[in-house]
C-alpha cells in the first residue's frame, strides 16, 4: 500500500441495499490517499451509477470496522430512471 493511503471496505447502496448490476455487486476494497479529497473517487463512482440508475446512490467507506465516510449523490436533471425503462 502507498504511504499516506488507507484501505477501506467500500460499497454503493440504493434504498439501503448494495447495488448489483449485471450480476456484479458494487462493493469491495479501495485504497484512497489521505487528505481533504480522499473520498472524491467514491463520490464520482456513486455519481456515475446514480446517473445510470436515475436515482440517488449512497457510498460508504469502512475502515477497521468503523464508518470512515458516507455520502449520497443525486443524479443530474437529465438522468433517466433505469428501473422504469
């Protein structure tokens, strides 16, 4: 692992459940650099999935069993709800 970086258990959730698209659960381990923007990659990941699904997506990062960060992102105004298609 890189110096000044931490490893997190990460996941994306929709309505409290881990998102599974095409049989792939959106969870795993992620190494993120320390700093004020350390969770920005998770926010971008969640934003892309929210745009695809057309619904708000919550990201979570857990380190050593403790919640280290969490946020919810909204899809943009032009996003279409994939489940409604």
